[in-house]
């Protein structure tokens, strides 16, 4: 499974103006407003702060960093100044002298992460895309443009560092870059030396699903669609509040979100924003664990760990693109979810021929649509609209 909340390995990203917090050597750019700035309320995103200054908007971005060698976790941070395209470049002093300046509204955007494609398309700014990761967009229009060469392919963030030659050829006003591996960091210095304005994006690292979605407000500021982004995000929050209120009127449904991964292994949702979907939809996750921001939302458990709770599960999110049928059906046979036909996969919006899975794309940006699916799965009479990301499964299906 490619976890949505995978942590970044971003130690030492000096080339983008990123610095480790708490080192005693560098001021944390996300620590507070610069002189003269007025805070723009950000209510859910933890790693995005916005300030309005005379003549520009300042975005403070920061990312959690897990030291995979066993050391203490650190944070990385960056400053981005969004200044109107028309008019003089702002004169920056103090801590802002190291900020990346982006003239807005941007007209040409390169991205290497699928959710950033969707943030733009949700704002009606698909035509700004000049380079994306590759050919696996669930958006047919974007994917066809890539196939025809009208949009460049720079490589997806989870596979390799970006192909900066393609980025340069695309001539973007900004490159929204997600970094998923420490080995990709040399690309940052080269991008800077080539004159590319790079903005790191940390939406997928947000610990809550609304925190991820609120990054659409940064995309709105970049593209001149600030008001539209604010309206869209407000509507997402309102719909989630409505769905949670509906679900709260019903008794909690015992549920499992775990799929077989070969042998006696089961990849199981136990915490994080994925578990929050189950809880907010009116479910009780039978394998929930204590929250830990430095751990993935899923853990790999044995058949022996799943079997004791399987008889309680009335609903089971069983299917996933990474599912491998188990060697025996002992676990499934114990659950009433199978007898009652309440089995689901998160592959409802999948184009397998294109290797395009919208669960990793639009689902990040539209948590209201995701939560509606989970409410419908747990309390079918509360949601009339069809499933989007979830789909019912028959016993023996895993996709």
C-alpha cells in the first residue's frame, strides 16, 4: 500500500530555503507573523499558515520529518511570497529575504504529485498545467494531454526525483514539488540554479482529512482564485458537518478496514485521518489504535490478530488495489459482513487500463465526497447519492 500519510525525508533542504526547526542554528519561518502581516485564518491545516502583507501574501509552509535512523523527529519549513504579477517586486527584509517569490496569478504550473493536479482542476484551472508526473491521472483530459505531449511528464514524487529538463522546457511560473525521498533532494538545488520557482507542498502530510483539503486555499492564492477556493473549502466543511451530524443520530456500527496482503498478512487501518472517516461516518473501528502523528494510519497485522474481532464486524472495507487474496477464508467466514453482503473496496473510481486510481487523487481534495461514501456504507438510508470512491464487493472480490 502507498500510504496517503507517508512522512517526508527532507533533512537538510537548504536549496529551497527549508531549514530544520529547533536546531538552534536557524529561526523557524513558521513561528509567527512577520512585521506588518495580518493573519489569514487557517482552521484545519497544521502545516500551512497564511499572512496578508501590504503588496503580497506570505505562505509559511512546514513539513513533519521522521528520522528513519531512529533519531528525534524534526520539522522543515519554507517561506513563499505571493506577489501580484502586475507591479514591482516586493522588497523583502529580515526573515523574508530568503523567501521564494512567486508572481500571481500563475499561468503555467508544473506538479509532481497527483493531488496538486486535482486542487487546480477543482478550481477550474486545469489549463494552467504544463507538466505533471505522468500518464496516470484519473482526469481523462489531463491524461490525454500528457499522452499527446501537450503536457510534459516530469515523474511522480514517489518514484524518482523530477526530470528538471522537462520542467525547464515547460517554462512554468511555479513548480509545486512534493518530495518523498531524501535521495531526491539534489534536484532542489539544481531547480533553483535553473531559475525555477519551486514551492514545496505538504498537503498529504496533514494529520486530518480537512487539513489536507484546506491546502486548496494556497492553490487559490497562486491562481488568482482565492475567493473561489475559500467558497469551495467552506462548502466542503459544511457538508462534512452535515454528514457527521446525520451519522451521530445512529448507533455506531462495528467495522473493519483491512485487506489481505498475501500469506497471513492484513494491512489494517488503525489510526489517523483514515480511521477518522470511519468514526465520523458513525462507525466503531474494531482495530483502532492510539493516535500517533509519527506513525502511519495503517499497520500490517497477522490473521491471528484479525480473527478475534472478525465476528463483530458488520461492515468491512476489504478491497484495495494492493490486495492479495488470502490463503484461506477463515477470517472472512467469521464475519457477518460477508453473510450480510456489506463488503466494500476503495476502488470505485479506478481506470485500471490507465493505472489511474482516484483514491490517491481526488479523494485527498474532496473529503466530503469520501465521507459521504462511508456514511452510505455504514448507514445506507442516510445518503441517497451513488458511491464514488467506495464500491460494493461480492465475497471473493478484492478490487
